[in-house]
């Protein structure tokens, strides 16, 4: 692949074009941000770890009929991906009350939800990524009604797989964020990443200790320490999952 100028740089990845317009290169960064980038730092080896975890999970999802943008890994912190136009939506699936759900509803941290909650947020840092109702989403023409239905169905299907997968890793999947995009044939693909950056993951073996159990970016957000160790532990369990 020849060297190209980057197409886009986000908080966690840099996207480069390749000689094939249908294929892009995502380079995962070690940079860490929280609270809409108001807090910044670095997590050693984060790019390599998140790339490895995401690649494994994308391949597992592909094997179950869920189409993703994943192609392969040319390097430890790199992922070749299918070119998609990202829908400006963050799709959050919640199994247990945590984070903003607790702040906005008063539900106690750790409340197990009777059924998974699928939420849509407008992917816009300037507006603070606001929570959207379905009617607002459609009013803003961020997606079609059919796309919203497809995304909701896929998000729940992905949740079913991830909950079971992480359970086998002795990890509870609390909640997670997904992004979707459209390829050149207008096919909906799962994009972005699935990693400790985008998931809340609690170590089952740590019991109910609200700090010891955290294996995700909340360790960085809340200054809990041992961030790198937590990410490495998730990687080890994901790769060793049977």
C-alpha cells in the first residue's frame, strides 16, 4: 500500500485511504479521551489492544451473519476496513444501569434492566452527543425508518452474542456503543470498534466492589488507576475464550 494523506483523525483512530477506494486503513491510537475530550491522556498499548479485541469480535460476529466493515489486520494496531459512510448516530445498548442512565433517571448503579435498552445519540461533539427520540432522529433525517428498525434489530442481536461471549470470559457486559455505516451499495455495516473504550465491562470474579470490577475506560474517566492492566486483562480473556 502506498502512503496517503489521512482522510480523518478522530479521538481513537486515524483513517487513511488506500489504492482501492472501497478499502480504508484504520490506525488505532493510544490516546484516551473522556467527557467529550475535556479529559485527555494516553493508555499504553491501547491501540494494539483495542484493535485486537475489535478484530476478534468482528470476526465472531461475521461468522454469525452480522456484516461488519472488518477485512484484516496488516499490523498490530491497524485494521483494513470496508469504506462506509458513517451514520451520525451512536447506538447504545444497556443491560445494567450505569453512567448517564443513572444520572438522568435516578436508577441505582447496577440495576439489572428487565430487557435491553437501545438508545440513539446524535454524534455531534459540539452539541454534546444528545440523546434522541425516534421522532427527532427521523425529523433530522439522520437515518430512514427502515434503517432505524434494522439498526435496532442488529443492536439487540449483537448484544445477545456479546453478553454470552463476555460471560464466558468471566465478564459482565453492562452497556456498549455501536456505530453503523453504509457501503457503496447502501448496505448497512457495523463499523467503528468494540473494545474497553466502547463497552462497560465488569469483572465477575471481583464481586460487587464498584472500583475493582471495572475493566474498561471508566478506570481512566474516574481515575481508578491500573488502566493498562485492565485493558490487557480483557484482551487476554477475549483471546483465550473457548
